[in-house]
């Protein structure tokens, strides 16, 4: 596989993760489901996953960049698995957190996404040719366009998520089961 | 506190875009450490896995 195709796959990974984060926005702002602290932590791990892919597009392919993505995905998988375990024994008062999508809650889908990300990166790492000719990487105009697009998407999502979290949680830690935006109630922490 | 790692991630992306790889990776590590600190704060209650 040539480097251009691998760049497209890296970019596709960023687009898929951005779509997941945008889907979370749909639940937050359209369906008015406030994200729990563990949900926000999983969102953060998605940013870590995208960061390694972004570095690949910006600076050239490196196993270290893929490593950063895998570390974030492992952390995110651990957090989503923890949330699954919290709700794994259904009770009359506990049907899981939030609205299920296609029969699974968002944190279950997050675990699927993190594990799929790790699998995809493992498959990408099999193509060892991408780690050669690194010095020519930034000379290819296609890479620069993809890197700029990826930056725009990631930066915008990180900033808006930060802003939304600030309104929801203030400057302190988030409540375990949020039911409003704290800042709108005049609470800063 | 929960807002902070989002902002450090945003800054890490910005530094990466500005061609500053090492500071970007340092900020990534800071973000992940913040995530772990916040996770440690929130992951406290026992799991109800036994009947």
C-alpha cells in the first residue's frame, strides 16, 4: 500500500471518530441528554486516538504516533468497559445511562469503537513501507491539505467540547448524574 | 477540572499544526495524565456485579 492511501486511511479514521463525537453532540443538544463524567472521559480518549492520526498526517508516519493512538484507545476502552460494568446487572431502577442506539448504549458503542480503532491501527502497522522516505513526507501537497482539514476538525471539536463541558461542570469536577448546565444555574463548581 | 483536558488537547492539536511536534506530544501526555486524574476521582463506587 502506498503512503497516499495510508494517509487517506488515517484521515478516514479522523472523520469516523469526528462523526462519533458529532453523534454525541446530537444526544447532548438535540435530545437534551447531559453527558456523564465517564462519557466525557471517553470523548477525551477519542481526541487522543485522533491525535496520533493527526500527527501522522502532519509530520509523516511513525510508529510512535500510532502508539499514542493505541494508548488513548486502551484508556478509553478501559473507561467504557468500567461504565458497562456499572450497568451490566439491570435492575428496576437501572436501565443503563442514556438512550440506547440499535440496542446498545453509547458507552458500549464506544468500547466497540476503541477496540476497532486498535485493530485498524494494528493492521496499518503491518505496512512497514510507510516508515521510509519520511523526509519527503511534507513535500507532498496532498498530505498538507489532509493535515489542515484534520486539524480544523479536531481543533474545533476539542474547543467546542471544552466549552460545553465548562457550561455543564463549571471549573470543578462534574456531578455524577448531571441534569442541567451548572453555569446556567449560577453554579461555578 | 473536566474542561482542562479538552483545552490541553485543543492546544496540542494547535501546536502540532504549527509544526511544533515535541511540545504537542508533551501536551498530549499532560492531557492523558489529566484524564487519568479525573477518572480516578470519578471511578470510586463499587461495582454491583454479585447477586
